[in-house]
């Protein structure tokens, strides 16, 4: 395993991060513990979760993922061996069961932190992230922007001040953003400097061969402001493994079970995926490992968040850390990207 100190922190995180959003839905508590044991044994010390998980989100399972992590901490007595990240949900009428509709204000952040700490059976969270903005903007696959004149959004300064209270209380150590825009990242950094408030230290946004939109506005910010990427969905919900090509719907696979996730299943996605899979096979590479290795090597990336529903998938995904892509493979990837850029934003 390789490690990198997250800028402006003392967190030395593994280059691969264990994602957890299937635990409590597609994976049982026992399977979650098995994945955690294996990942830790392979050198992964970084775990990412969220108060909303598992996915798909619903009231009767909300928080189960954090509970599974908490029971693992209790049974293994190893909290000190893990760098733990979780997230507070932003607003959404589809989350009415969570605090009557979550917001990123002082009251909700305090409640969310305390609830997560209880489920996780820990006294502190190493990295606490805003899951998505508390304002109308483009994220979750939406590229076009339209201003909502009627929106009632929590001011970013209020959110930062609320996070600062939790840092001072010792409940969280560092803060980050997720599904954020260039404007949002820069505004948070500006406010932190102007008001002596916690500085955002990471951006958790989607990034994969099918979605390199991070490079358009955020990659330069990541470099120049020292706020790197935590890449999620690096396999596009498993699409880049090639298992859905040719109209296949593998039993128990995520997109087979949950048709609501159509972000990676368009005709353009199929064409691009086929090209990447063909490139991998041409060079005797596993398509999923090639896709992960590409993300692993991005200069603006701190950690690549991998997830799996089976131990076989997890082992293969972790093994991608040993793969270095040749110049010829990189050139092939760039050629495909130029022909079909970002089919799944």
C-alpha cells in the first residue's frame, strides 16, 4: 500500500480508501466486518462513510452503515488504527425522515455529528465532510446551471462556524467538502482565511474514466490551493469492469437491483466503456484494475475510494495499487477520452 499525508493535516492516509455505502443494504454486518478486516490487513487505513448510508437511501436503513463500522470498532478495539471519514447530508425532499429534512446549519450539524459518533461508537471523527451543498447548484451528474431565485440556503459562513464548534469540542478533527463546485470550494477557503475558521482539506467528488469533469474547474484548485481529491465512483458503479456490456444484467449487481441509478448506463456510456475494456484486454489488463490504476495515478488525487459487494471484487480492487500503466496505455486512454469526453458526468 502507498500513503500520502493529507495536506494541512497530520492524517497519513492510504492511497486506497474503503468505501462502505453498500453495507446494510447489499452487504450484511458480518460481510462488512470481513471487508474491514481484509482491507486493514492489506494496508488500507482510511474508511469513508456517511450518515445517509446505505444506498439507496431510505428511512428504515439510514445509519446502518455507520452502525456496522461501530460494531467492528467495538469488537476489534482498533479505532486508533483507522482514519475515519463520514459526512453530513445536505438538503433534499427525499430525506424528510432525516431531521425533518437535513440542512447544513448549526442545529443540524450538531445533531448529525452526535448521532454519527453514537453509531460509530467513537469519540471523534478524523474527517467530517459536507455530503453536498445546501444551495441550488449543479452536482450529482447535473452540468447545466440555473439560478433559483426562491432558494433558502444556509450561508456558507454559518456552516463553517458550526463545523468550528465541533472541532473545538474535539468531536471532529478536520473538515472537507463533497459534490462541490469550484465556486463553493474557493468560497469556503476564502471564508476560512478571513474568519480564522477550519480550512477544508479535501474534495470528495466523482472521478473515473467515464467522468473526468473534476479536471475542468477543480483540478487546478486542488493543486494551487492544496486541497486534493478523494475520488468516488472510480468504476462508475462497476460499469468500467465491463460486466454490463452487451445488455448484461448480472444477478445481485447494483445496477441490476436498483434501476434508479442511470447515471452510468446511457448509450454513450456503453460505447465508451467498450472502448476502455477493449484497450485493457489489448494490453492483457483487467479492465477494472486499469480504470482504478488510472485514478490512482492522478496528481491531484489523495485517495481513491473503492467499494465492493464481494470479497473477490475487493481483493481485485485493492490489487490495482500495484499496477502502473504504461505510456502506451495512457495514450490509449487519452485518445478514447478525446473522442468521447465525460459520457457520465
